């Protein structure tokens, strides 16, 4: 029997579609999402930053669809997974071109871009001409939908409106096509600027709730039963207590504005990051893997684990790579303040430019922060972890 070498906890990234056996505590949420999607064919999954929206869709919902749990639909799905960015039609075209897993040239991408720009029914035409067999459905996932609103000029707004019109018409007119978007809830008001979008979101809204204590306990202990390691009962209790202590409604004037703002986000990424660190620490020690409370204290507990991990990575780098860290990370985020900050995908050459032209140092920095078990940086869906950092990169934490 081949040993399962996966990490049971994703850390700062979301769960992937092949990790459904490690995804615990959200069964009720998936049932509610299926019911909504079956009646509207347009599901808007909203929630605070870090509430698990992407994991719910890519792991929980997608697994349920492939098992045939959507009423009236087969289990044969073509899944197109994209981020809109500030060029949504271009990114849709790229996603459709790359569905076959084959690398395509710029001419093929340009042709697909022209095709999707024909009008709001172009996705339905693509299904007829290229995409779907008779027994298949299309699931178009538009993750981080809030990126759509960062256009900078009139042409950008026109492209965003054309993309929204395509989504709405596809979901409304073609029973084979199902649209799922994920979006931070604080951007809900911006949707009213797009014709028809607010009305459609009203009918297909699913607000991601926070997991309760029992569900968080399942998320901690469930993977240990799947992969065969131990978690100390005291560790579970301490993590759950620490998560409760970060409740966003508690006022504490001693906290900085950054700490106050961080409490508005869901604490699931912190929990998963801590568990990932504990697992890797226990595995590297050799012997039976046991996640312990003592190790939890060593890595900084829930509140300090991310800062400690980032400082550990920085300290392992040479001086040139450390000097590139601040300009690179600043370039990967846009917004006027922390409350409206958005990830800003950048190509590697752009990051080299902001780092003063030092490509080697920038590469060492990126490789360190995207290494296995880190997930501070991540590639877009079309990239693979074994590629060199020559494509687009975005911050996760």
C-alpha cells in the first residue's frame, strides 16, 4: 500500500478538489449550497475574508456535484475555474482555452478572446461548438469576484459589464451552465453598479457563516482519522479557546488598528496554518506523528504563528533576498487601506522591476515563500507548483 504523504491541513491556501476526504465540518453548508444552485443555476458565495468560501466551492460543492447530488443533473461536469482580475473576458478566454490541459499559443488565445467577446450568449455558443457533450454540464467558478471592481478606466468598466452580462445570460438561458462566484461580503454594495447583478445575487445568495466550536473540532480531528496520526485533546481545546478569544465583537482598546482589523476576518486560515505547522514539525521529528500542546506554544499559538513563520523564512534568506521582500509584497496588494486591500497578481518580471532589477534575489524570495507548507505566495489556477516563478503571482496571506 502506498503511503499517503499529503499534508492533512492546507495552511493559508484553500482546500483543493482532491482533498474532499480531509474536508470536515461543512456538510450542512454544502447541502444548502446545492439546494440554492439547483433552483437558480447562479450561486453567489459571500463571506468575510478567510471564511472558507473557496474551500466550500472547490472541495465541498464540487465533490457533491461530481457524486451526482445536484437534483436533475448528471455527475458529468466540465469545471472552468478562474479569477476575473482586471481583464475578466481575457481571463475567461484563457480559462476555456486551457481546459484541455494543453499549452496553447497566443494566436489560439486571441481567437478565443474574440469568440467570447461576441456577446452575452457566447458562452452558450462555446458549449454548443466546442465544450460540452450531450450528457455534460458546465460549472464556471469565478473566485474572488471582487477583483472585477478594480478596473481603472472606461474600457475596463465596459469589459467588466460585458463579463457580468455573459454570466447572467448563461445562467438564465442555458440549463447546462451553472455559475458560482465567491466574493468578500464587504463588496456586495459594488454589485449594484452592474446592471442585473444585484437582482441575480439576491436570488442566488449564500452567506458563508462562521463554523461553530463543534465544526471546528471536526476540522481539527477529522484529518487525523483519515491519515492516521494523533492530536492531543488539550491542543484541540486550546486552539478552540484561542479562536474564541479573537471574536471580532470584543472591544479591546489595547489592540492596534491592524489587530482590530484582523479580528474582522474569519480565523479559519490561522487555525489551518497552525495545524499545518504542527504537523510538519511533528513529521520532521520522525517516529509516530503527534500534534502536541507544547509544540503549539513553541510556534507562537494562534495569534503569533504567522508572524513567527514569516520571520523564520525571512531570517533564512540572504541580505539581497530580504531587501526585496518589502517592495515585492507591497506590489502584490492594492487598495487605499487594509479594509479594502485586494490581491494584485503580478508577473515575475514586474516583481523583479520593483525589487530593483535583481531577478536572482526575487526568485529566492518567491521560492522561499511559496515552498511546501508555506502558501504565503501562490500561483494562479493555471500554473503548477513545479514551474519557475515566471508567471503571475499573488499573495495569499
